[in-house]
C-alpha cells in the first residue's frame, strides 16, 4: 500500500486503536498511555507526509527503554497492570514496524485483545458501552483496510454486521455453560484493597480521617429489612493489644459458638472480597457454601481473589454468641500490656460500685455519654499511654478510639473482651430495592464475654457518644464531613438524587444479571422458563442452534429458487439510478450511446468514467464470448458501484 490509498485504508486502524486504548488512561501509569498515544500519532503523521519508517534497529532500541521503565514502575511485566501496560506499549511500537497489509492485520488483531483489557479493571455498564464502541471501531477499521469503499459505506456495512451478530451473541450469553468465575479473574496487586479495612487498629495514629464514598458491597433482604441501627456487618476480629494497636494474634483459630435468640433475617450480598474477607450481618447463622468460618464468627474465602461474588446468608440481629471459655482462653482475652495506670484506676473505681458485669459495662457507656466525649473525624494524635490520654485529656475521636478504650476498660476489670471491625449502616436505594454499603460505613465495636451467660455480648460505645452515627451514618454525625467531602455533604436537588439512584439501580441490575450471571443464575433462569432444575445447558444450546438452522432452511431454499441476477443487468439498473440522482433524464429504452449523450451535463471526470463503463458494458454484452466473461462482468459491476457522479455546478 502506498500513497493516498494507504492513508485512506490505514488511518482508520490508528484511530480505532486510539479509541480502544482510551479507557486504560484511568488505570495505567500516565507515561505509558502518553507514550503509546504519541507512537500512534507519530505513525499517522508519517503516513500523512508519506515519509519512510525509522530503521528497525532503532525501533527495537526504543522499545527496550520503556520496558525497563515499566519494570521499575510496576516491578512486573505480567498480571493485570503489568500485562495491560505491556500490551499497550507493544501496540504503539508495533505501529512503527507495520508496512504490508499483513502487518496491519496483525496490529488489528492485537487491537481486539487490547479492547478486552479494560474489563480487567472495571465491569460497569459504561465500560461495556465503551467496549461496544471499541469493537465497532476495530471492525470498521478492518472493513476499511480490506476494501476501497467510501467511509460511509464501510460504516454502514460495519453496523449491519454487528447488528446481525447481536441475536446470536445474546443467545450464546444466555445458554452457554458458565465457567466457575469470570474470564477477567486476575489477582490485583496486593497493595490494593476494595474495603479500606486495615490489618490492625491503631487509635490515635490518624489525625484526619477522610471518609471514602467508594461502594464496598450491596445487600438485598428477603422480606422486610431490620432497622438500620442493627446493620452491623462483621468482617474482622482483633483480640490482642500491645499498647499502641489492636490486632489478631492468631492464637485462637478454631470456629466455635452458638447463636442465641435474636431476630432471623435472610439476605443476599454482592461483594468483591478484600483478601478473602467477606462481610456477614451480626450474628451470622447460615452462610452459603464455598465460604469458611473462622474463630469469632468471621467468614473467609478458601482461596482469596478479587472476583466479585454473590452469596446468600442468614443472621440473627440482636443475638448473643454462646461460647464457653476455658481458663487459657479467659486469660487470653483478659491480657493487657503494662501502662495506662489512670485507666486501670478508673476501671477499678467503676467496678467497685457496679453490681455485676453487665452493670459495669452499662456504667462505662454512661461514662462516655455524660463526660463530654465528642465524636470527630479529626482527633488529636495520641502518644505514650494512648488510652489514658484519650480518656482524660483529648476525649475526641471516632469509632476505633471508643472501641479501644471500652475493650481496655473491660479487660482492666477482668472481663474478657475483643474488638470487631466491619461496617455499620448502609444507604437504601428505592429504585433498585437494595442497600449500598460504602467505605465511609467502616466501623469498630466491642464484644465482652459475660460469665453469667457464657456468651459474647455486642457493645458499641460510639452509639453512646453519637447516636446519629448509628442511626443515620457518619455524614450526619459529623457535619464537617459535608464540607470536606462534597459527595457526602448537603442534599442535592431531588432530581439529581433521583438520577443518581436510578443509575446506581441500573448498575446493580447489570452487576447481578450480566457480570454476576453465573451457573446459579443460569439455572434459576431456566427454572423460570420451565426447563427444570437439572437442565443440560449443552443440550439447550444444541437445540437452539438446530432450531435456528431449521428455521433458516426455508429461507435458504427460497433464495436458491430465485433466478440468478445477471451482473450486467444489475449494473445497468444501478448506473441509471445513479444518473437520475444527479438530474440526468434516463429512460428504460435508452441505448448505451444515448445514455452517454445524456451524460453531457456531468463533469469532465464523471463523463470519462461513464464512457469507460459504457464501453466495457458494450464489449461484455455484445462482443465477449470467453469463459472469463462472468468474472469480468462482476468486476464491471464493482466499477459501477464505485461510480458516484455529482451534479455539475
């Protein structure tokens, strides 16, 4: 390919690759995306100016430097980020060594792989919409690369091809046997976490907590949902304190305990697990198969992944967790490091005037409620004996400050305690009928073990200090958050809220029925269609394909029965139609000579092309008797289709 023909056929390829790579700008290092875009732009300029490509040795040398930089940036060339960045760079540099038609075909094939890479990062409806745009662009580029049609003609052919493939795509999506997980199930870098929950809890180490509005999981209740104040979503357990932080020492790892009392609820969660950790409503009774219970009624994936999962569970809100403890476990949950003497003295004072363990815990909550403690996301930093400093000096903090102080006070009085970390609350979306739990709902509370009941009892000191945090969420508990985080603050106009809720509801349905369309969803759909619980999806697929073939057979038979359309006749009618469109008076009785005479109103170039077409027509119709005549007639018909005269001005 050379000259203007190469420019017309190849520029769509470069444009399609740019459209395909655009979404990766959100996820990959800026220099990777910028360098790849510069390579595609430079290749387009070389084509435009019809300049020679740089030597291949120079291109190979230029590739080595970005690969080294990529390794230094990501420390890997594989995985989600590394592999996607490597593919994007290779596409950019591959454009600099493409010359023949075969080279451009290879580059287009790489483009189809590149179109799928954004799905490794995002499976939202917007990502799917951009994928459709990318596929359309690449298919159009393929049509432009292999043909000489005008742009509008190739665009129309591309749209027709994609629309014709849509029904088959939908059928295959519904009936194809489902894999255990999505094709994009590639582990993310270990430094990322969807929930934002840390591996430990260090009160006083953060002086400014900015809540994130990032969605973490959704919940759909079977029947009426419990009150929002009972939305305690259990994720992690911290059982030891070293004077600065609470953490899980791992000494107690055997699951145990029995749920007593409470109000039973059933629900379905959709979540991307954080290092295998999955939330459950406190206290869980039944959890879907495939998850494993750990000590303290927390649940984990056997093999952690960052793939979105959907599971059903049952819980009992407001229940007790019965779990007899032996002497070693009692000592374990009472252990405290040295220090914080003022807190120990406070515990002894309140314990002396309390009538039993439960009365002592309630007295502690009353202490938090009456002693001018304040809930804030901007507490002072704590040093030294952090519990003493918090209880007697600063008296400002958020949930982890209060949970840490209460757990310490319980242990100081000889009552076993531990800190539970997860989420509290959620936002109901009436458009979608589900609850959305976000990172800003992260929370910590305490469980104390009552000897009189041989059970763990949930106690939330934050509720004593700031009831609004539990009843309405952190954005209502801390008005300053509305100024610091606009998306959490104020109440936007009703129409904006309605649009937001409908968009979130649409995204929820998309995640449930498209991204989350697994084997279970497929069986449920088949059951609703009356196909039975043990339907063979392969048999259904074969039946649908056979039905489609049988339905098309009559159409094929009818099409075969039609008399063949002679290329010369089709071309003659098309030629007359094109001339009429530009004002040439054509009748059905005109001879080729008369048609040429009527074309005097055309421009000089159009008249010359018309004369050549009519001369070839006369030769094929009246003079040619060779075996190659059918092939020549089809070539002549293609020439007529390319003939597009314009009215003379």
